C-alpha cells in the first residue's frame, strides 16, 4: 500500500507540535503546565508565552495526535482482532515502562488503554455518521465531567495548581538527584493519578477524538478526497471558530490571575471544546494547500518525522530528560526560555528521521513494535526490513 505522505506530514506536525507544550513539563514543576502563575505570580513574558501557546498549540496537537490515532485504528481493521489487540496491548506495556522509568508525562499508556476499547466501537459502527456522532457525544461527556469537577471544586488551590516551596524543592530533588528508587516511586504515584483522571474524565474525550478521527478517515476526508476549495474554506472557518471560542477564556484567566476556583477546571473547558475544531482547521489548510506544500523540502523532512512518530516521541523524552534531569537544568528557565530549546530538539528529530529512513523502511521502535505484534498475535511474520 502506497503511503499517504500528507498524513505522514500531519503526523509529523503533531509530534513536533506536542513538544511546544511538553517542554514546559520537562523543564518546570508539574503545576506550571497549565498555570503560568504556579509560583504565585506570572511575569509578562510568562503570561504572553502561555497565552500564545494556549491559543495556537495547547491541547491542539494532542487532539491531532488522538484523531490520527483513531484514523489508524480504522486503517488497522483489515488486520483483524488479534493483531489490533496485540498491537495496543504492547503499546500499553511500552507506555507503562515509559511513564514509570523515564517521564511522568507519558501519553502512550492512555492511548493504548483507550484504544483497546475504542477500536471495537470503530469496528462495530455501521456508518460514518454513527461513528462521528458517537465520537462527538463521548467528547462532550468528557467536557461535561470537566465542568462538573469545576462546579464541585473548592476555592483553596491544591499543590498540583499552586505548589508550596517545599513541594517545588522536593520535585526538583527527586527528578534530578533523588535516585532511581525515589523517582520511580513518585512516577508511580503520578501514574495512578493519571489513570484515575483517565477513567473519570479525560478518557471520554480521548475516546471521542479517536472515533472522530476514524470517522474522518472512513469518509475519505483525512485522505484528501475532497476538493481543495472545500479544504481551504473549511480550514479557515474552523481555525477562526476555534480561536473565537478560546480567546475569551484566555483573557478571563489572565484577568483573574489564574485563580484556582475558575481557572483550574471551568475556564479550561472552552479550550477543550475548541481544540478539535481548530486543529481540524489546521489539517484542512494543509490538505487544501498540499499541492504547493508537497514541493518543499522541509515538508518532506517533517513527513519523515511522522513516519517515525513513536521513535521520535521517545527520542524527545530521552533528549529532554537528559538535559533537564541529568544535566541539572530543571527549573532553571522560564516558559519563554524553554521554548527556545524546542527548535534544537526538532532539528535532532528531523535529522535522525532523514538519516534512519535512508537506510531502513521503518523507525527502530516502529519496527520492533511490528515484529512483537506479529509474534504476539500469531500472525505470519512480516517480511519487512528495518
């Protein structure tokens, strides 16, 4: 089957874009991810960095990756039940090891677990409309739960939003010099909290996005089968609508000084609601201008990153945990300064992908994943070179 280079490029954009947000999670205490005033106040550069990233990137690229994951589930259906379940179970195991041994911001475990449920709904949906509607309902249930959590939350911030000095010092210690046992213990606690959040709230949204992505793939929309005029007009409209929904919440959070009562849950909802709309606008614009974009060398390079998405995601973890945890750079830079690290990591992702794919057909982790899936599912061993 011939590869869809446009989808590879979009997947590459998702992997590279995720780092714009993850760099804060790597380089600052966990509370800083959503709250620029995590240490009591936000500098002007921190506030503007947060606002721009919130408008253009926050949740958008994670949503894009989930949509593409769902599209992948649709494409895997001909492989059959054993192949899909084996593949997703291996992803769960990889995510568990990644989250426990390397970084507490892992998304692979959540994608694997939700994927094990979602693929059946993709398989059993009788029509594109049914699949799309179920996905939309699941996503909206997740946002409703988020609003419910906001409604029942108190006024006093917890340490995940506004940590004390001792909390920050302890997090810095166990991430940099506390030793492997201390780090694994803390990551295990954070992993259990993430699984609780996945079951209670985020899992609904993630499943919804996967089903929406599968529906868009089944309809041909993600394959670029509609007119360029359709994609261009739709893309512009979706981006504008997404921003229009999100901007008031960004302004409100800034004006409220990122107060826990309103900003930890309630004012997150507009971003969550608008993110899939806005990122589908990004996708539509890429597809609408693909004839022009496909001629650029940088686009071909980013498509190589997309072909090796899993390897590049793990490579980002390896680079950033080495920089911030092993070299002691954790909590030494503000939000804007951390963003300056991103282009260098992107360059490594791109160069590594170009180098590897000149010699092999798949990324190293992708190749291993495929081989183990074939063995676990009892399928014929694929004759695929690395």
